[in-house]
C-alpha cells in the first residue's frame, strides 16, 4: 500500500468515522449495526483504495458504502419486513447517495454527541460511549485509556447502549429550552477526557497524549457544529493553550517540570496562537462562562515571556470570577496559589489553611502539596516536610510522586 493511500485511509478514519456512524444510527436506530457497517466500509476501503485509487470524496464513498451494507444486512435479517418498513421513511431523506458531508450529516453528528452525553447515562458511560462512537476507538483502546479490564469496558458500553434503547433516549439535539443545560453536560465530558490525558489520575505517565488528542478533536468538531456558542470555543481554546505546553511539562526522565522552570521555547506557538484566537472569538459573544475564564487564565500563563512576567493578580481575579460561576474547592485552591504569587506566600497559606479546615479537599494530594510549597517558601521547613509526606501518600502517578519526593529531600536537606 502506498504512503498516499495509507495516509488517506488514516485521515478518513479520523475525520469520517463519527459522520458515518451518526448517519447510520439515524437511519437504522441500531447502534451496533451502525458501528459494524462503518467498520465494514473501512475494511472495504482498505481492500479497494490501493487498487482503484482514493475517491475524490472519501467521506461520501465511505458513507454510501456503509449505508449499502446496512441495507443489505437489514434485508437479510429475520425481521426483514418490519425493519424495512420501519426504516423506509428514514432512508430516503433527500440526501444524494454520493454526498457524505451535507448539512444533515453534520446535524447527525451533533445529535450523536448529545445522545452519547445524555444525563441519564453515568459520566463514565458517557465518556466511553463518546470515544467509541464518535472517535472510533476500540473497546480495548478505551479500556487501556482508563486503566480498566477490557471485559469491564465492554460491559459498560453494552449497558450504555442498552439504556439508550430501553429508556427511549431520543437521537436528537435537545429542544432550545434544554440546550444550555445539555451543552454543559457535553462540554463536561470532553473536559474530563482532556484532563485525564493532561494530568492522569493514576499510572506511570503524567501526560497521556492520545486522550488529549481525542478530546481536542471532539471539541473541534463541536465548535464546528455549534459555531455561535461561546463555551465550546472557550473549551477548545483552554485545551489548546494547555496542550501547547506538553513538551515542556516533563523532562527526558518523565519527571515533572514546574511551570516556572519550563523551557518556553518548547511550547507550541501555533497552538497558543490558535487558542488565543478562539478565546477572543468566544469573548466577543459577551457571555463569559467557566471554560472561557479558564482559557483566559491559561492565556495569562502562555503569553508571559518569562515566569516573572506572569500577571498573577489578573489570574487571582479570574479565579475569583470562576468561583462565583462554579463554586469549587479546587478553584479556591488554585486562587490561593495565585494570591500567594501576587501577594506573598503568607496570604496564600491563609486561604489554604481555611480550605484544609473545611474538609472539602480531604484526600486531594494537591492540597498538602500546595501547603508544603508555601511553608517551604516561608522557611517553615519542618511543617513543609510533613505536608510533603502527606502529599506523597496521596499522589497517584509515578511522576508526581517523584516530584514530591525530590521536594521533600530538598526541604529536609537530603537532596
């Protein structure tokens, strides 16, 4: 197979899988059949494109091939008459057979995103179903991504599809009155997916690029489908501004590099520029939401030429606004860090101690880690060491544990 054909197949899978599956789900109302026929279409492309050449419109070719395969499967089915009657009206929707990229297909993808992220499903199920149906990841790949056995993930996906079928969850974009609430749920799924890749909650690696890449790709899709909604733009901007620092966040040994110590020449300026442009576009709507505010915070970091140039006072103000929109102890902890950088470690420590007393962040390793860092800066080394030890017991990734162990050794004079 030539490199050109191989690249065309890989690109078509990345861009067209969700389109093809969404179209077939609308036509057949059968998720498993839709996925199987999409797989068949890509398998046929693998066989024919090296021989016949890459079609002028790969997406249209794949959609038509998958649709024909679904039609054949339905005709051979045991309930042929009933199924054909059920899908006859759906089949002839005025879409030309050679067009896989018209307005209805884009709407199908939007319907699919909202269906995968329906609030009746558990958050874990929403994430898994989104990766399977929209991104085309295999069950094994999703299981590896979330560090669970493949049979466990397979059951999770079966249950999610079964709930959609048995509960009659509609394959549609929600009505206007529910759209803000439901859009928030979709964004939360993509944000969770990105965060799990950006700062893994467990395992050997701090950053898991494949999850970040899938989250960014899906967020990009959502902004294309909902161009007048500012929060999807804000979320994509946030992802890009954070992801731009990926090469500098860990060293060659896989150890954490603090933001102030990162080599800023290794940041991806093209992603930063794109993220800043998206943030500007979102803010022009004059409806600042949580993701836009977080993107603005990330922009403060990525636009600072050096760590010393960071506008920590502005960051603290932005965290204050964010806390008003989304009351969260984690947001307050981040605000405490910004306050410490702007007004001194004592001011930040006062906020951290209040959070600790509230118990809202019990078991969260970044609380004692932050307290330890502030105590170290105040030269209260014995207290700092105790907090580093507490954070070490709670940290879940190897990279974070190594970082905390190093800071502990420095604090106790053993590093």
